[in-house]
C-alpha cells in the first residue's frame, strides 16, 4: 500500500536549493529591517522637531502669560486711579461752583 518515497535529486542539489532559499529569505529580512530602521530614524527626527516646536511654543506661552499678568495689574491700577481721581474732580468742580 504505502510505497517508500524515493528522491530523484542528488543530496548536494537539495542542500543547494535549501541554502539558496535561506539566503533569499535572509536577504528579504535584511531589506525589511533596513526599511524599518530608516522609518524609525525618520520618526526620531520628526519627534525631535516636534519637541523643539513644543518647547518654543511653551516659551511663547510663558511670555504671553507674563504680558497678560502685567496688563491685568495695569488695568487694576487704572481702575484704582479712576476711583481716586473722580471724587477729586467732582470736589474741585463743586468748590469752583460753590465758591
């Protein structure tokens, strides 16, 4: 029923074919690794650029916040100045009219 398998190729030819296939697979894997390495390098460069931009934006935001704090203080000072000046002006006008 079961007949034994027979190999019609010489062992050296079979081993050569196996080696060629392994070499081909090895070459494909190396090419894929090279592409992945290149993509990883590109990602790292992109990440460095983004990090630099974020740091620049952070510094700019800090300057905007400092300017905002200064403006809020100046507006507050102006409101306080207005509340002092207005009674003086009204009192001066009243003194002139009454006098």
